[in-house]
C-alpha cells in the first residue's frame, strides 16, 4: 500500500511537469525602463504561454549574468518558484531589478551577459540569446577654459554613439534651470566615438562648471540602434570657471592730457557692461563676482553648506613691461580682495564688477614712454584663502606685445 501511494504521488507530481517551452532567439532584452542609462529590467519572451504552475513545476532555475558596480560579472539565479508571473504577459518572464543597488551602469554586453540559461526539472537546459535596450547617456563632462584661444567641453558617453543627423546639434545644457542647446563651432570625435570634444570661441558664454549636460532626444544612437531618450539624465559639468583676461594689443594715445597727478598704474572698477580696456588704454581687465562665481567658489573650496566671505577671495596680478629690445620699463604686483571698498557694499559676490589694472604709459621714473612696441609679461590668479581657484594660461616667461601710437596734433 505504501509503495502504491508513493507511485501515485510521484505520478501526480509528474503530471504537472510539462514539456519545456523554448525561448525566443531575438526578443530577449536587458532594459532601462526609467531612462537613467542603467539596466533595471530583464525581459525574456517564450514561444508559447507560461503559467504559474509551469514555472513552479517545470522550471528549475533561470540564470543571467551581469557585472556588479566593480565590473565583475555576477550570476543572478532565480528558482522557478521565485520567478514572477504576469498573466497579461503570459509568454514572458519580466524581472524587475530596479531595487538592486550593486549593478553596473553598463550598456555594451560582455561575453557572459550575451547568453542567459534556463534549467528545467527534467535536467535539460536551453541557452537564451540576450540583447540590450539601454539608450546611451552622458557619463561625464569636463569644461576647459582658456583666457586666449578656444573653450572646449569634453563629453564621455556610456558607450560609443553615432549622430542620427550628421552635423546637427546633439547636446543641451541646463544653467540656473534654463535649458539651452549647445552649438559648437567645431566637433571632434574620438576614434571609437565614445567621447566628443565641442569647441567654441573663448568668452562665448556657453556652459559653465556646475551646469549639467545631456543628449538631445533621438539625436544619437548606439551600435544596437538604441536612440537617446527624452528623459535622458543630466550629467554635471566639471572644470574650471571661465574667467577671461582682456588686454589691448594697440592703444591710440592723446598726449594733450596731463600725467602729473596720476599714478603709473591705477585700479579702475566699472560695471561689467563696460568694455575695458578702451581703445586708448593698455592694461589688464577682468570680470569678478556674481552668483555663478560664488557657486563656483563654494564647489571648488568644498564649503557648500557655509557662506563664502568676500574677504577670503582675492585677485592677484603681476605685470612687468619691457621695451622691444628687452630693457626694463616698469612693473606692478596688485592684490585686490572681493571685499574691496570699491565694490558696491564691499562685496563682489553680490555686486560683480569689471576690475581694470590700467597702465598710464609711464616708465618707472614717471616719464612718458615713447611710441613703439612693448613686451608685457602677465600673470593673473584668483584665490580663496590659500587655495588657487584659477590662474591665467599665459606663461610667466612668455610676453604679449603691446603697441603705443600717439595721435599728433
């Protein structure tokens, strides 16, 4: 009797074991449902309808491979009884991995991830060819600013990408809540198309550090033809604040003005809309202050939770002038704090100004210099306490050529 009961029990269980249903060979995907560039769902389609009973009794386990946050391939294993079943998608297994924190942000499938495996209760198994539906995103962005020449933004993508419309704009940036398209004068792609450098004229006023950048919807696609999404995430732009040192190469001088009561060098503070130096002036002009600058200081100095004190910020300028034959003419070293009384309310952060260190065209003995060409060695840096936030890319040992032409009456 016991043997008979055992046989009936075994027969009853085996009656539930169905013939394995093979998976599709082309409709199985790793997906990114929320559009953040990270795999968060696995969908496997079968050539027949599944059921809760089929998964519980016929499927032993399902295994998929995906790298962890350290890039090491890991096997995720699901017993048949733990595989979710949704009657509205009866021919599919859909695994929600959105809560798994230790999953790599990866879009190009490694060798192990290209094939999943399903094991059945009858000891057979089947391979499952996997593909990816993970759209490319911006992984990182670095802004390089140059006082002379070109500014550039180097953008790294989560995988190699290709423009859907060649020579069209494909990136946008967010600044103070406003979103604008980036229109570069030149675009340089890396050989594998995983990075791009966008270049534009210095001082053109495109993105700033602390702004963020993302791909325009549908503007690029990856090797699997996955296009960038409308909800593609923004990536923070790192880099240096785009300070710009302004000088003149030639000044037209009116000799009718007396120089008896003026210094060799003088500091001039003006509204940022003022275009200093004027055509009749030689010197170094520099915009300082404002909300963007304050946020930049907070980020670089790591003091986002504390206020920035204007007295802790300074601009230091060194200027040495020589004749075109190398003879010394004059020099100055100037340090101006953001709390200088010449800034409105003694605060450049709330009241940005153009700071202009003007040379009044006199030699060290206060004699007027002659018409001709002069060599100007310039070095500028902005500091927060003892930390250099920015310095000019003009080499201390190189020189600009400044010309003086006097108007004759």
